[in-house]
C-alpha cells in the first residue's frame, strides 16, 4: 500500500509519518516537501521517498508517474495566520495547493480505475456548506477548501475526500516525534506548560493526542473507515459524493481516545 504525505515537518504531519513508518501494511511512503525531512532521514526506511517540490499548485508528468499507484494522501500542509499575514498567500497555501493536488490525484484515480482517499487537515469551526458566512478569514478559506473537495467528490466517483477538523493537538506524550517538532519561542513553551493541562481538563471534546491522531489520519488515507461508519460516529456528509467532514469527538470515538 502506497501513501502520500505533505506537511511532514509540522506537528500533525510528523504524527502521521510516525504511524506510516510503524505500519508494515504500508509498503511505500512518498513525502512531498519543500525541504529535507529530518524525521524521514533519521528513519532511514527504504519505503520512504522524499520528493522536493516547490510548486504545490502544479504536478508534472514525472511526479504523477511516481505516485500513480498511491492509495491515499494525508494533506497536513498548512500555515497559521500568525505566520502568514497576507490573505492572498494564506489562501494559496491553505486552499489553492490542496485543491490542485486533490484534482490531480482524482485524475490519476480515473486513469488507474481505482479509488483515491484524500485527507485534508482542517480546523474546528469550519463550515463546508456556507463558508462565506464565517467572519474569520482562516475559517472562510478552509471552509471554501472543504467545499471544493466536496465538489471534486461529487464530480468523481473514485474520489473519497475527508476533512479532519483539528482542535487541540497535544504532542505531550508522543516522545517519538518530539525531536522533529518546530522549535517554539521560550514564551510559548512557558505558556504551553500552563495551558495544555488546563485544556485537557476544560476542553475535553477538543483534545487530540498526536499519536492516535496520526494513526487516525493514516487510517482515513488507507480507507479503513467506510462512509457509513464515519457518519454513524457523528461525521457530516456534504454534497452528493463521498466527502466527509470529521470533528474531534468523532475521532475520539473511533480512535478510542478517552478525554
């Protein structure tokens, strides 16, 4: 089984990569990244290929050929509005890139004649049905991305698109990925020591420990959960195709996470 991963140098992507590396059923892992991925280098796993890719809005014939047999993708690439203040650049990273990739992978699915699972890492507070109503720029853009993924699923019966709306991702007990997490400012590290225990107590429905989260995202990419199973656990089906929006409590339920 062949999986694709983006955002491998971030927290969620690192968690997904750790799961993929630990899963013997996954025979190939292709990471699309702008730069080297230390976690992949340290793993020295022959199943892993890192493709240095600059333009995530475009996929040439060579790249398509290298991933044409992939079963699914975890799209963990993202950026915070605190990191990118320009709305145009934020939309390019958050919306243009994943939709271009999903469209490409959907075309490959039709060429190969088999389904493809595209898993988009979104955020709590997003509305895929009426994204324009959100007063927050980031939520509107992510909602538009989800809406675009729903349309792709409507148009392509082989495209299974999933959006997981992250809330509070907690890597505190995930020792395996800690060496590879982005360095925080000292003031942020102090704040996290105070906030994280409080969030675990007062926002239980939003708690997402990174290890089971990485496993859950990978399971979505390899189609472990049927549409019916996801909806029965509380996920939302949007559109006529196979697009499912998943909130954190559904993840907790299916992954056996007890807040």
